[in-house]
C-alpha cells in the first residue's frame, strides 16, 4: 500500500482507534474497516461534515461519528 496514512476513527461519545489506510481509501471503506455504521450519526472528517462517503480520506487525521 502506497501513501499510507494513520487515521483515528470512532464514534463520539466513545473510543477512537487508529488505522493505517491508503490515501485512496473512501470514507465508506474506512468506516467499514473500523466496523462502524452511520445510522443516525453525523460523519465528520477533520471536523467537517461529510455527506459524500465516496470521497477519499487523503490527508485526513480523524473520522468521527457524532450524535
């Protein structure tokens, strides 16, 4: 895997876990790897609300599910 980045993924309130993912990984793929489902939660990547889960995580540091 080239261009690997470490991303913290989790649900708030709750726990964050670190994952080493490729820069071309999508938000949807990252959530699946973290075994999280969106449901009623809002998805934020580095504090910005995301609605297109097909966007890549390139440069992201955190992916949070918030109530």
